C-alpha cells in the first residue's frame, strides 16, 4: 500500500479507538506503530512523548507528526496528523446537534463505564511494559517515583518537571548512577 | 475583525500556547467564553464531558465542537486545523533538529533522565481514569468494574496477541449488557 495512505489510515484507526486523550493512545501505538508497522521503536515513542510534554499542542498530534515526518518528511507529518484528527471531526460533527443529551444517554454511560475499565487495564499493562524496558536501575526508579509524586500530588508544572528530569539525567550520567548497559 | 478569522486565530493561539496535552486547552476555551461570549461555561462543561466520552484526542474534539457550534462544518474544520497547525510546525522543526543531534552525548544524557520521568508523568495522568473507572463518586468501590478489570487483565495475560481494540469493544458490550 502507498505509504502516505497507510500513514493516514493507521492514524485514523488510532484516533477512532482512543478514549480519554493522548496517553490512552499508548497501548494502541505500541501495537500498531511499534509491533505491527515497525515505524518506531518503544524508545523513540517515549522520546516523542517526553518532547510532546514540553512542546505546544496535543500529545496525540505531536506524536503523529513525529512519526509521519520520519517516515515521509513534512508531507508525512501532515498526513499522519490529518489521520488522527479525522475521526474527531467526523464524529463530533455528526453528534453535535444532539450533543446536549449525548453524554446523558444511559446506554452511552454504560458503554463508557466498560470502556474506562478496558482503558485502565490497557494502561496498567502499557505502564508495566514501559517500566520493564526503561527502569533498570535505582537511579531511574528514583526519577520515575519522584516525577509521579510531584506530578500527582503537587501543582508543579509539567514543563518544569520535564526540564528538571533532563537536568537530573545529565547530572546522574556524570555521577555514573545509571547502569552502563542501558541504551 | 471577521468572527470566523478571529475564531481560527484564537485556536491557533491555543495550539501554540497549550503545553502538555488536550486538557491544557481548557483554560484557553474558558478565556474565549469570557472574552467573546461564543459559548457559556455550561456548554464548556458539556463539551468536556462529551469529548471524554467520544473517541479522539480531547483537545481536538473540543475544537471541532466549538467550530461546528459557531459556523457549521466550515467552522469545525477551521478550528481543528487551527489548533493542530502550530504543533505540525514546531514538531517538524524539532524532528529535523533531533535527526542532527541524535548522536550527541548531551542529548543521550538528557533522555536518560527523561525516559523514567515520562513513565511517572503517564502514571500520574492516568490516575484520574483509574479512579473514575473503579470507584463511584462517593469513593466506594465499583465491585462489578473491579471484576471486569480482573477478567480483562486475565484475558490480556492469557492471549498476549489480543488487539486493544477488541478489548475496548468487549468491555463496551459488557458495560451495556450488565449495566455497569
């Protein structure tokens, strides 16, 4: 299949089945982009997520632009982005007129309760896999736990947390605190 | 200024300054509602609920909805493209720079710190959905949801190749059938 069409359709599928924002897209990215299409490695996707945190815009769009750009240049980035936003455009436009009642529909609420549990299951597994491949020493574990605690329990901005983690990365590497065989 | 152009301009601005994902667009929408009166804060609340219950990135869903509300399909396309335009430009520049600096020792050292930090950030961002999927509003445990979670984890563990889309669809059907 034509690569541009493949980029568009793959990101369309990711947009269509993501409930709850860019992070919830991670299990689908792992399956489609990393395992099936082999368009990026897990490590690269983690880098895109990190950069997506400190750059403007929506994480899902930023990740789509990154992967599209590396596969097929600027036009690839644009096509992947159009793919990931198309389902939203179509679905929201279709339901916009009944939107005031939509989220109150009982059947929607029941389906959504189930979907949320599935997203929880998928995210738990995704985070476990990321943990296994990215946290291999005590220094990394310390960074992961501190970032979680500061992000969840304080109002420190994400930008500041990401920038600090980058600085800590430089310092810890200088102090030889990361395991050598890592990356 | 023409309202249509002003609307798109506001969404380009939002795309440029909302750092850290879809929910970061909410303060900007709030400001639009106060400054221009394009929609009420009630509508904004509904929009957030609908965006969270439909597929797709939340920021995109909200942009599409506001655009459609103001100018129909033309508005929906305009606001959505406006919102993603800054991302495409900024990420293309960064992706281009990363190609040049990917072998730099400093960049590798920085990512040594970023990779574990992102896992912490993802976990923190998911806590909301974890809690709302397993607990009621009064913080009592939703027993049926916990049973479903255990079932799904079991299926996922037994059939590692199972596609996430299948798991999501299965859970939606179970939700409707058993009135979760």
